C-alpha cells in the first residue's frame, strides 16, 4: 500500500508507464514530468511492458527465497518445547544450541511468543468460553478501592506531601476515625461484563 507522501500512486505509475511504452516518450522526460528519478520511471515502464497494468500495484517486499531461514525440523523442535514445556526463548536456545533471537523470531512467526496464548496445563491454545448472544449472561462484580486524596496520594507525591493531602481532604469531607485521624475513605466500583461481547461497564453508585 502506498504511503501518504508517495510520489507515485498505482494510477500515476500507469500513466507514467503508458507515456513511455505506448506514447514513446523518452524516459528522462517522463520522469521529469512526474518528478521522479529516471531509474524509477524506467522500472515502472519495464513492469508495464512485461506484465501490463496489473503490475502497477504494490508488491510484497518479502524475498522469494530465504536460504538462511531456520529449517523446518528445528522450527518443529522449538514449537514442541514451547507447547509442551512452556520454555522461554533463552531456555530453548540453550537446549538447541542456537541464538535466543532466532528462537524468538520463530516463536513470533508461529504466534507463540506469549505464554498467555497457551494453556499452562494442556499446552493447547486457549479457547475462550462465551455465550452465543449478547445479554445471555452478565458477570457482575464489586471492587473495593481506596480513595485518592486531593492532590495525589503518597505513592505519587511522597510520604510528607501525601499526609498533608490526606489531612486537607479529611478537613473538606469531615471524614475522621474514632481516634479523630483523617480518613479518605473507600469506593465500591460495580462492574458488569457481557459474556458474549466482553463489553464492560463500571460505575461508582455513590457518584
């Protein structure tokens, strides 16, 4: 697919090639007309001359031959160790005596680079369970979370500033413990997830 700043789109390539092949324009003149180099204009003209208008589309940059690619027997060994023993690239590379980068490339090509995609017990791909229709089952849960004081908590602003923020928030809300210590309080977030579409909704009923 042509990028946004490409000098030649497939349609422009075709017009350029037809100027050279069909209308007999010099390559240099046609290249100047479309503001490209003459080797570029010559390349598109040759493609048009050999394969016609269909050759003006983008081609894959993948090479036709990859002599240095990992052999299939080695790929099968890597996949076997990954599926059955859930080993990482470093462990597999140590067993097979090959670079870990090569093992990682093979795992990515086979879409096994993340163990979260594999069931840890059976080694099989994870099969997601879901109901057939939206609304058939809703998962409801309540999560208890500590409120964050005005200005940020101590994990973000430090212990001293966090304590000051907590006291200021307690003065604003009037929340105090039985020992009159400042309290920020907690929030209960209610979440609902649709089993089929995985659409989630969360709400704090107090707000």
